[in-house]
């Protein structure tokens, strides 16, 4: 039996916001490595009271973790928002709602920091906390130690 795709996923594919792609374990591992590096950089920035950069780096850690999951399903995203929608559609049972909310919140905090120059220590800490949780869960799903 073939697996059916949801209406939401079908829409992303038809609008080419999400595409089927040749992905490999190496690509997935590179995304996880990028997530770990960005998380480390975010923690260093937080320690140095660079809250804008901690927020941005924390978000990109989340982005790479989630992107690794997407690659594992054989897809590539065409935007950050499409990645959020795709993860909701493709991992409804594996990613808890709270983790998806962390990603969405991190996306909003990153946009505010990057484009609106609005950032705070609390926002940076929240983003880093979310990226730690998302990275840990992604590694569990992907069976990476």
C-alpha cells in the first residue's frame, strides 16, 4: 500500500515550497553538526551578553536540527516558513507540540532580532533552551548519539 500525504503537504509540494530531493545520511549529519556548532556559538554569545547573536544563532541551531529531520524524509524546503509547515505535517507523532512551538517562537524571535533589532536576554535564553531540546529530540529520531 502507498502512503497517503496530507492536504497540507500536498499544497506545499504543489506550490513548490517543499520539493522531493535526493538526500543522504551525510547531508543529515552535516545539518546536525551545524546545529551543534550554532548552539555552542549561541551559548558563548549569551555568556558574553550578546543577546541578539545568541538569539539568531540559537534559532539557526533549531533550523538545522529540523532541516536534518526533513532531509531524512527526502525533502528540501524553499523557505523557513515552509520548513515549519512541513515539520508539522511530517512529524505529527515524533515531535511534540511544544517542540514545534519552540521552533515557531525561535523563528519569530530571530526575525525580531535580525530585522527589528528587538532582542532580550530572556528571548536569547528561550531560544537556546528550545534549540537544546529540538537538537536532542532530532538526534533521538535520527538515531545519532
